[in-house]
């Protein structure tokens, strides 16, 4: 399984970005997928997940601001991030998940920088 996250960048506080995660070698229609982030000097943190049924769930810190979705035909998972805050600055990764637990190794992440 290869996972590649992209779509990060530099944005001002209050702005928005949409991240994408392209998966190869794994069919998303029967996989739970999640987004995680790692801020400088910190551990990986769960952000959001989408179950194989399409049920979505979020960390309290992003609830109401971030939206996870998927396009099964494109085998891609998205993370729409609105009302961004400086504390959202991190490298964002996607991963298969069991609940909020990542499975497997981290793929390529994408850097999100939110300026105040």
C-alpha cells in the first residue's frame, strides 16, 4: 500500500485548505482511513477518520472546522480544513485506521503552515 498526502501549504489564520490522500494498492471502499498530524517536536495526533461504511469522526480540536470525505472511484480521501488556526500547523499524514489507531507505516505527508 502506498499513500501520498498532498495539498498542504501556507495559509493565514481563518483560511482554508483541502488535503488529498491518494491510495494505491488498497481499495478504500472496504477500508477505514484516517488523517493524522505531527507538529514540530510532538507525537503524531489523530485528526479525523472515515469508516468503511462512511461514518466520520473527529478529534475535538478540529470538530466543526474539518470535514473528511472520500471518493471511492478515485481511491482518494480528502480533508477539508476551514477556519484554520496557527495550532493546526503540522505535517499531515493519512493512514488506514482502526478507530483512532493508525495501521502500518506513515506514507508521505504534506506540510500545513498557518500564520497568525
